[in-house]
């Protein structure tokens, strides 16, 4: 059941922890003639404390001012580059527009003009044809009219001749003469009558033909008027199209002039922007050089704040060899001002709390400032008040202790049954039940005497089931085994009702980790340790990797660092910090463990005038 052990405690190296701040008196105001050689160590330490405090404050201000200048330059540069991009896009658009305007696009109007001209020509030709036909009709009517006039004249002559004969007959009184006149003119009268009848018929036919030709002329005249109307319409359209074409050409010329003026203005603006960007680029290079010269990086490097969120250490990434290093980190944070730190482990070990308590005691760490975070311990936690109780052992046929008096063996009345009782500081920690030398049950107890867990074994001594109990005695979790492997995990709520089931504890832990940490949790673990990277992938916590010299010395350190977006780190020393600053292409927040050691000399770049 002891899945968690801090290995070889006695052989662990001593922990290098920062000394607690010494009570240093306020700086002594020197008299002008006072020399450093005459000052005692306490006063010198006070002066150093004042100098370092001032140095840190001035350094932060200098870094802030330099980055403010760089940010202002970059913001202006980005604005100008965005403007330049828009100007170039506009210039390209105007250039394209100028190219289009240089070729006047009147094709559509020209097509319409040509099509309409065809109609004008057609109407003019048709009008001429209609006028010729109308003239021909008029000429025909004139001929017919002349013929009618001739017929009428002949009729009139006949009528005059007939009247003359009639008058002549009326003027005679002598009957014999009248008879002779009649006889003499009878033949002429008959000829005249016959001719008159013919002339009447001819005139009637001629009149009918005249009427028909007049009707035809009226139709031709209407057709001519219709053609002239169409011609007038097409001529009007032609005039309008020509005006529209002339207007388009004129407008195109004006637009071309305006576009060329706009293009010239854009080109001038582009040249000015490009010069400003190039000049500012030099300023940016000088500003970045100044940052590298003074701070070794063009990215911000600030101290990691201890006030935003609790630090939680991924214990599994420090085991089994780095327990002392973990103690150094925890002690440093608590000494630096952190109110509490968390220690997380995924191990299902009911001894985890006591193990960590012994570890804290070994390295003189205040247990009250450590919060243990573990899925098993959380499942076993209870809100009920826990009253200590004493474990009652059964009566045995015989008892025997080991030499250290830490293990009691009870031989029961059944010779096959033996109870092996393990003590920790005079308290029972666990009991193993043996039947014919094979374990059948193993029970674990808290320091308050409450049952924490049972391990049950089959007849061959193989583990078949584990039972974990809450501090109030209610079953919290069972793990079933088959062929030495987990095949079922069941989790129960505070009332003993089944809550969830999993295939194994790995699935349970993965589910639990998703809600165990918030983004405010700052999870500390050894850089790129598999247990740490897996935990970060399954939780929402903010990564704060711990970097040692071996980490930055690895060949894949640069590539690995580029694959992560982590900005907060705890570094072992100044050299690690500098390697990280040179490698990481981002702003950083660092906590450096050896920052209380004074460098043998502090130098600064040469101050050059602005």
C-alpha cells in the first residue's frame, strides 16, 4: 500500500535555504570625512541593503522607461506600417483606375450609336422610297385628272352641239323644215348620243380609278409619315447617344486628371511613410540595442510576484531524488513571503500525509503552511468532527515484539491465524492478517485510530481488492484487481452512494485533475519532467517550471522552450536566468533562488547621450 516513499532520508544532502533577513539598523548618515574602512560589518550591510533596494527600484524604473519608449516607437511604427499598407493598396487601386481611364470605354455607346445609325439609314431609305412612290401616285392622279378633264370637255362639246341642234329645231316654225332638220341631224345626234354614252362610261371608270389611286396615295402617305416619325425618333436617339458619348469622354478626361493627381499624392505619401518607417527602424534598433546592452534581452524580465495565486508543487516530478531540492524551493517561497504553499501528488498512498509531515520536520518546514493536495486524501476527507479512538486488539494465544518494539505479532487460538500489528510512535498504523503464512487482509489506520483502508487478498496471496474509507467511517473508494491489474474503480459520495466508476485509478486521477486546479493556481514542477508535463496537460493551472543548470545545458532546451508559451519560471541561479533570458523569445517573470548572494562586482554599460 505504500506507493509513496521519500527515498534514503538519511543520505539526503543538507538543504541550502536562504537565511532569514537579519535585523539591520537604518543606514547611518556618514560625516563627509567618514571612510568605508572605518565602518563595522553591520553598518556596511545596512548600506548594501539600502543600495540594493535603490538599485532594484531604479533598475525596474529604467527597464519600464526603456520598454515604454520601445513600445511607443513600436506602436507608432505599427500605425505607420498599417497606414503604408493602406496607402499602397489605394495606390494600386488608383494606378489600375488610371490605366482603365487612359483607354476611354465608349464601346457600349459606340455599339448603340452604330445600331441606331442603321435604323436611321433604314428609315431614310424607306422614307425616300415612300416619297418616290407618293410622287408616282401624284403623277398618276394628275394624268387621270387630265384624262377626266378631256372627257369632260368632250362631253361638254357634245352637250353644246346637242343644244345647238335643239335650239335650231325650236327656232323653226315650218314643220317641213323641222322634219328636214331632224332627218339631217339624226345621224349626227345618234353618233353624239353614242359618243356621249361612251364618254360617260369612260369618265365613270376614270373616276373609279381616281378614287382607288387616291386611297392608295392616302395609305402611302400614312406609311411615309410613320417612317418619318421613326426617323425623327432614331435621329433624336442618335443625338442623345452622341451627347452621352461626348459627356463620357469629357467626364473620363476629368476623372483621369483627378486620378493622376490622387496617384501623385499617394506616391508622395508612400515615400514619406517609407522614409519615416526607415528612420524609426533605426530608432527601434538603437532602443533594442540599449535594452540588450543594459538587460541582455529585448523582452521584459520582472520578478515573479508572490501575491497572485497559490504556488502548488508537483511532488511527483521531484521524487525520488529531489526531495531536498523541493524543500529548498518550499522554504524559499515561505521565507520570501508566501503565506502558504501546496504540495500535490497523484499517488494513492494513505501514508502520504505522515510521509510529508516527516519530510517537513526533517527540513524544518512549518507544516501549518503546507496544504497537501491529493485525490485520495480529498476523497477520504470529511466535514464531520473526528474524535480520536483507541484501537482494540483481540485476545491472542501469544504475543511477541520485534527488537525495535515497533511490530507486535499476535498468535490467535487458531494456529493458522496470525495478526501482525505495526506501530508508529506508539500508535497502531496498520495490521496484517495472515492465514497459514499468506496475507488475507491488510488494514491501515489514521493517527486518530480510524480505519483508512483495507487491502484484501485471495487464497494465493494476490491482491484482489482495496477499500478506502472516509475519516467518518463511510466507504469512499474501492479498487478491484484481476491478474494483478486494476479492472474497476468505484467512487462513493458522503452517503455511501455510488458516484462514478472508472476502469483504473489513472482514469480517476485524470478526471479529478481537470477540476482540481484553477487558472490562478501556479503549478511548480521540474522542467519537462513527464509527471509535470502530464499534469499541466490535464489541468487548468498556470505553469511555473523550475529550471536547474542541467535543464538549460540539454541540447533540446531551446527547441523545447520554443514549443511552450510559459512566461513564469523559478530558476536555480543567475546563470540559469541568463540562459533562459537569452533563449526565450518572450517577456518573463522570474524567481531566482540565489538572489541573496552578492555578485563580486556590478558593472553597467557606458551611458551614451540620447
